[in-house]
C-alpha cells in the first residue's frame, strides 16, 4: 500500500543525520511511484512531486536536525493542500430559503444510500429533510429510498414513474406547504456517462433552484472516479463530492486526485453500508492515513506533552463517578483546546461507533465552545458545582449574562447531561496509554 511504501522510504530518511539533494530526489521518486500505484492521476502526481521537491530542496531541510521529519511534514502538508485544506459542508439556505441538494452520479455509486445517510446528518442539525425519489427507471430504487427513509425516520416524496422534473417540482411545493427546510433529490444514474442522464439532471437544475449539486463517486473505482468527477463538473457543474466505499479502498488515489482535478471539495466519505457510516471528510486525517502516520500518533505526542496527567486522571475519575460538573467541563475544555478539540480525540477512540460520534460532534461542536464558555462563566460557583440547581429563572439569568438565547442555554444543559452519560459509558480515555488505541 501507499502508506507502507512511504513509511519504508521515510524510515530510511529518518535514520540519516542529514539530507542531501540526492536524498530528497530519491525519496520523491519513491513517493511518485507509490502515488501512481495508488491510482493517483499522473498529472496530479507530477505536479505534486514538483511542488514538494521545490519546497524541500533549498529549504531548512538540509540543515535541519531531523531532515526525515521535515520531508514528511512537507509531503503531509502538500497532501492536505491537494485535497483542500479545509473541512467543507453542504451549503445551507439563508433567510428561510429551502436548502436543495441534488445527488448525482453513476449507477451503483451509492446515491440512494448516501441520500438517506445525509438525511441523518441534516436531522442532527435540527433541520427537517424531505427525500425525493427521482430515480424512476427501476421500481426497486423508489422502494430502496423508502426503506432507508423509514430507518432514518425521514419522509420520502414519490410520484411513482412520473417524469423526474415533474416529481421534483411537486416535491418543492410539498416541502413548502409542509415545513420542510431541506430537500434532497435522489436521481437516476447510468452505468456510464450518458447524454440522457445529463439532460435529465440539467432540466432539473435549470427549473429548480439547486443550491448543492453533489456528485457521489465510488472510491474503489479509483481513476475512473476522477474522470467521472471531471465530466460531471464540465457537463452540469458540481459543488462538491461525496466519496463512498472508502472502507473498501486501500489505495486512496481517488480521494487524493478529485479536488486537484476538479477544484471541487470532498464533503463526506462513506465508510460502510450502514446508514450511520457517513463521515465528514477531513483532508488532514486522510493525508495522515495515506502517509500511514495516523493522527493517533501525533495525538498521543501532543497529549503527552501538554496534558497535565494528574488533572486528567482526576477528571476521568470524576467522569466515571458521574460527579462531573460545569467546573470540570471548563477544565476539560481548556485541555481539549490544546488537543485540537474533543471531536478529534473521540474520533480516534476505540469502541465509539459513528452514530455516537455524530451525537457527540453535535453536542460538542468545536465552534460552539465560545458560547459554552460564556454560559458556564455566567453561572454562580454553586450552580457550576451543582447542575441540578438550574431552574428556569436561573437559566434566564444565565442566558442574559452570556448574551445568548434561553434556548441555547437549555440546549447546552441538555447536551451536557447527555455527554456526561456517554462519557460514563466510555472506556477510561484519559488515564490509558497507547495500548487502548487503534490506528485509523
Ligand atoms: P446508487 O445506484 O448510486 O443509488 O447506489 P446505492 O445507494 O444503491 O448503493 C450501491 C451499493 O453500494 C449498495 O449495496 C450500498 O449498500 C453500497 N454502498 C453505498 N455506500 C457505501 C459505503 O460507503 N461503503 C460500502 N461498503 N458500501 C456502500
Ligand atoms: Mg439509487
């Protein structure tokens, strides 16, 4: 695999005291071969190795104390750049506009499954999604969406074998009348790129205000997935990509090349057949996975350097005894900031499934931390120690003090109780060393 190869290369580099220009070149020759074998687009490979060579040679690498690490750092950073350095999500409509998402892609890519998976994510944001069955060519496709919609407890709109555009229009009317704020259209794919399919998608796109055209591609098709992305983007225009079956893809070539070739980001990754197996796509984690120096490793390093072990152990004892209060929450927030957020830690923990993960992500969105801090700081010391004191009038006072809506205060307190319950069920996360952790 690519990661093994790169690890082999870098093992040699690590053992050397200094790197010569020839060393960098030799290493990057290996990187180039490994990337090509991983089915990364050859133009992307060429561009990538050029960039890394340019940066590596003539930089501090030659004089650095640990030249191998420096090369790894550059390769890692450039891999992240290649995939888009930021986490990107669906664009949500503003000012009460319905968020429309059209799922497109070849047959078997995973559109119908991913439509239902995505509905779960949308629901977690507190929104009300409607799924629309626009794949009219296979009766089984409508039923498949209905079955999956039911599992997610999400309504499915269908008019049987009517024309897709008519279905889409009526679905929008239905959504408006019934208070749905997100509409996801599951469309029909074909085995290959096909004029009829493109025309059908085009007609929906030109008649309905589609905010997100999301291409679903199968990671296991490697280079084909990249070509398909390029063609769809040229013909109908896409806003982002969801890459499926990443659980079965050992090469990683498609994930690496899509952004570089189309300029469009990967939003989510399908990691299995279950409806909870959809994860936000993190370019940095993917780069680490491809390089084979999983984020667990760097996480442990960071943790060992920065976490005050005694405090952590005390905290984990409190968590276990469920005497965890708002003061502990503040302390753990400070520690988590150092570690790059709770969700990045939990993502590495064994024994947490993706639906628990999603719940936690929802509960402790890193961006909400500032609000949470404001809420806790607006509590009296007694309230911080004893969450049970928080009656409605106290909550109002806290909301006013934090400059936030009472609803947000209530939500946080509810989530606090939930996290507390979940933390109690988790294996001892703070006290243990490497043994309990797994490589991604
Ligand atoms: P569509 O034709 O594009 O609508 O594709 P489907 O949603 O029907 O999916 C085709 C097959 O791929 C089904 O058997 C799915 O269960 C499977 N599938 C979809 N996404 C994933 C994934 O992320 N991982 C795995 N292992 N299987 C997936
Ligand atoms: Mg389908």
